[in-house]
């Protein structure tokens, strides 16, 4: 089970950025009726989306080396699921803003607030993953 979890977490390093960056870009490109002037720096965006999942995979390697219990594996999975949800949310916000900017024919320039939010998003996603990990370790009394 340990190696399967590590493979699953390592696959997220590649699958989540492909899903949110390239697939989201493709949807935006298709929704805007395939404009010729829509270009994006995909490499940096891929790194921004993949960074939290790579760090989480390294964290899982460290934690599972200490002890390999089912509860520890579940807490790592909860953190990864929180990361997927947060990453998808940030990139949905990014592409929604880009879509409305393009259809309104605005010439105002870059949305700096969103740009800084997207640069901070890997760290915010990691924070959310850590919070999900910690909360899933707690035993709540019902």
C-alpha cells in the first residue's frame, strides 16, 4: 500500500498541472473560438501548479519512512485531495478572469491582484494541504 500511495502522489505531480493548466487553457481557447493571439507561458504555469504536489510527495516519502500505518496514509491522501480542490479553484478563477477579460475587449492590462494571488497559490495550496493533513489526524468527538 505504501508504494501504491507514493506512486499515486507522484502521479499527481504531473496529472494536476496537465489537467488545470493545459486542459483549462484548451477550454479557454475553445470558448473564445480559437483566437490566434492567445498565448500563455505554459512552462511557468506548469511549475506553479506542480510545486505543491512535488513538495507533498517529498513530505509523504519522509512521513512514510518513519512509520507506515494506514491512518498516516489516509491523512496524506486527505492533504492531497485538499490540494487538488484548492489548485482547481485557483486555476478556475484564473481562467474565468481571462475569459471575461477577453470577451469584454478590455484594454486595461494585467490584473495584478490575481497575478500575485497566482504566484502565491502554490504556498497557499501547501498551507491548505497541511491544514487538511492536521485536521484529518484529529479524533473528533461526536
